[in-house]
């Protein structure tokens, strides 16, 4: 049973009910394919018949038009059917968003209908032996020859390799290092199975992907028409980036439905397992673990659908998509480990689905960008946000005799901008912020004057060993701090002393 959020549309709520029932009805069959290590073709066809592959495809191209939120709802549920969820996910990711944003009308007509129908699976092909986290380092080339492109190279770790009919790939179309620097070296293409020279190289035996095909593909002089090029030549990086937020979000939610199954299993099992003459669910430690799992499940889910709403509202939730990906996949791993502990030895057997969920969760932390890469994105993009870059200044407040965050003007404002006063500003800052340096702009804010005048004075103070500086790679002074000699020259010792009121005078020296 899927718990809807209040902002979902009636259609999204309806599809949630239907897909949840679909999963309940087909759960056993999915388990059988898992146990037999067989790709669940008949189940995949049932998913296609229900029209779920088109959940995010607009109606005019044969889809349901339920956006990122609808795609998450379906991915969350189908993820409970293991291999089905993973191929559903990549098939949708292999072109939907990219073609919608960068395809011509003709390409939309051609490919989006196919994606929506789901009778042909798709694979998304970025990764290569040389290009993992560094996704721009693609070695596969595409060379123009008349009206065709000739592709040579390899892709690896491709989910749906072999079983898919269409492969959304990125290839290098320019070798010029200056173009490479601006990420203008890549172009995206759709390559169909069956083209001469396009072969399957290897299927990976992967932890956690027991009956999900994932492998290497090889291109040897594979010819495709120019109409299979998606987006402008040299704009492949933009196409890749445009698809990534959606990809990360779906890569997160496909694990979301597993939480619900774990919790249900834990309640079922611990009510029936008796130790020390009590059902294990009665042990407070077990209850705490279950509470922790439910908390994680609800937090991860809330964040995923928040991110989906941002996407549906036309935003580019780079930070949120990375957080959703990281939180969901880390939580599934943590929850898997906790659940096994709650179940004891039975949790380690293949007979209960928890050990599988735990193995699968590790994939989530690597595929579609590792957790470390998500953290890089979260950090880099957040560091540019105005909300995290508020101007904070601690200033000495004589009334409370302490440094406090203040918007007041500095007491040095308006003094002559000379060596003596600049040194005083910097030395005073030691009293307020003993551990940190000042920027040139901090000094300018405190005393006034121009950056260049302040810069010259600081160079001179540094030569006299009254301040030390921290410089950037080009040698430009960016931070300064008074030396002990500078502090001594600016103010008497007593200026820097400070003791709490309770501190006994007799202990001061
Ligand atoms: C099951 C599975 C399914 C996949 N499906 C697909 C698919 O369908 N299509 C596709 O194109 N790819 C797919 N991938 C590939 C996946 O996207 C890559 O594995 C992933 O991006 C990491 O690349 P890598 O494995 O080469 O690791 P590497 O990039 O070699 O990373 C190794 C380690 O170094 C760390 N690292 C790398 N760079 C940095 C850095 N700058 N700072 C800090 N740490 C760093 C990583 O976080 C990681 O811990 C799949 C992978 C798996 C395992």
C-alpha cells in the first residue's frame, strides 16, 4: 500500500494505487525469476502492457504525462520487483528527458512513443573503462562520414546490456584540447541493436544484480544515420547534465519501496520469534531499531518527492537530486544491516529478502554517480548559494564585553588608512577572532579606503613581519593575520586580555 503525499494530483494518486496493486499481484513471480536467475521478460512485458514505461512521457507522445512525480511513484513500486525495477528505470532514463529537451520534433515522435510503449527496452551508456566518476573522459569516438556517423569504442557497466534494443550513448566528436576544456567534445546518439559492428562484450557477475543484466558493449565502425544524433554536435555534456537530475532521483526512488517491505517483514517476523520467553518485538532494542528504520524510510521518501515536485515545477534541483540519491541509497544499506540484525541468523539466508536488499543497496551507492560524487555536487553547488553566503562579522561589544555577531560599524571606520591603523584593525581582529585570518574586504569594511591602497600597506606590513598572508595559486594576497610582533606593536598586552566574571583576580597573571 503506497502512502500518497497531499500535493500529488488525483491521477498520480490513482497510478500509485494501481502500480502498488500490480506489484502485490506479481511479487511471487518476480521472486521466482530471482531464484531461477532468469531475466523476467514476461513481467517486463506486463509492465509495458500497463503503460508504466510511459509514465513520465507526455501524453502527446503516447505516455501518461505524470512527470517526475509519476515516474518516482512507479519506480518506487517496481523497485520491489527487483530486476523489473532496474530495467524499467534505465529504459526510461535512456532518452526520455534528453529527447524531450534536446530532440527534434521528428525524434520525439519516433523515440518517445517507443519509450512509452516499453516493448523495446533502452539502456543508458555513459561509463567506459576510462570514464567512471570522471564522465567527461569518454574515449568512444563518433566521426562524421557523409550523412552518417561512424562509432568506435566501448561502454561498460551498462544496465540492460543485451536485453535492450536501443542504447543512448555519448561519444567524443572533437579532439581539440581547448574544446575539451569547455566540455564541447561530446555528442549524444541513439544506437539500435542489430547495427553491424555493434556487439555485446561481457555480462558482469555483480554483487546485488543477480538476474539484472549489466555489461560491456563494443562498437567497431558502427554506422548510424545523422538523424540518430540527439542534440547539437558538441552539446553532449549539456544533454548528459540535463538528464542527470532526473536520473539520480529515479536511481534513488527505485530503492524507496524496499523500505516498506523491510518494515512489514520485521513486524511479521519479530511478532513470531520467541526468545527468553518473549516475542522479540517486545525487546526495547528491537523496537528502537524498527523505529529507526521507519524514520529513515519516511525521511528518504519525503525528500525524494520534494525533489520530484521541484523537477515538475521546472526547477533544476541539482543539490536536491544528489541528496535524494545519497540519502536513499545510504539509508537502504543502513536499514538492510539493521534489519538483518533484528532477524538474527535468518536474516542472512536467501530465504528472506533482506540479504538481497543489503547487497542491492551497495549498487545504489555507486551507480548513477557515487556517494562521493553526490557530496561533491552538494558542496560545490551549495557553496554558491546566497543563503549560505550571508555576511557574518563578529565585533567587539563593549556593553557585554564580548565578541558578538553584529551589523554595527567598526570603531576604526573613518580613521586614516595608513600602516598604523591597518595594523590596529588586524590586531583588533585577533581579539575578536583569534583563530582566523581577515580578507582584504573585511579590512576595507572596517576602516574604508581602496583595495589597492590597503593591498600596498599590507605588502609593506608583511615585509616588516607584522602580518602574515595567505596567497592564492597566482600569488595574490587573499587573507592576512597579525603576527605576535604585529599584535605587540598595535596594542599593549592588556588590550587582548579577557576573563569571565567568575574568574578570581588572584589567579590572573
Ligand atoms: C550495478 C551498476 C549499474 C550501472 N549502470 C550503469 C548504466 O546503466 N550506464 C552507465 O553509463 N553506467 C552505469 N554504471 C556505472 C556507474 O555510473 C559508475 O560505476 C560510477 O559512476 C562510478 O564510476 P567507477 O565505477 O568507474 O568508479 P571510479 O570513478 O573509479 O571511482 C572509484 C572511487 O573513487 C571515488 N572518486 C572518484 N572521483 C572522485 C573525486 N573527484 N573525489 C572523491 N572521490 C572520488 C569514487 O567515489 C569511488 O569511491 C553502473 C554501475 C554499477 C555498479
